[in-house]
């Protein structure tokens, strides 16, 4: 990837600065990342299983907890439950509870959650192309 003229000037100006001043500038640049859409997106899907859970719900549609745990073979029930609660709190999945015995709970993607699926599909395609065979 080639740097723009502006980026080149920025990095050249760092060479002219003292260490303390350069550290302040770079910290300020990192601070800007905190306020980006990228950082917000990562805050929602960060973690070992959240993207896998979202992708599983997208692939299989409305799904129950035990069924999801079978599809994501190496996840514990506790970890799955915690991640589902966080995804629900963030508005990415719906949780529908049926009052019956035994209890039945189903999960599906919200409209907001569905907007992440093209990103996950692109990641899947990237992995397919770049995975060593």
C-alpha cells in the first residue's frame, strides 16, 4: 500500500521531532482511533466467539442455545450464554423466550446484526483465499 503525500509528510515530520514530542503526537493519533467506526465495530464483535456466534445465527437462522453449542463445538455453555447476553445487549441479536416446560429460548439476528453479515462473509472469503492448503 502506498502512502499519500499527506501521510508521507506526517511521517517525515516525526523524524524531525524529539522523542517526547513524537510520543505525544503518536499517542494523539492513537487516541483518534478510539473514536472511529472501526473501534466501535470491534467493541461489538471483539472476543473469541462473537463473530462465530453471529455467523452461526446468520447461516442457520433462528436457533436454540443447545443447537448453537453443537455447531460451535469448542464453546462452553457458560461462555456461549455470556456472549449471547452481550450480543443481545448490544442490539445485534434477538432473544425470544417461550414460557413452557422445558424452557425454550431462540436467538435470531436483529436488523443491526444483519448489517454485519456482509463483513463476516467478506472475512470468510478472505480466509478461504488466503488459507494455506
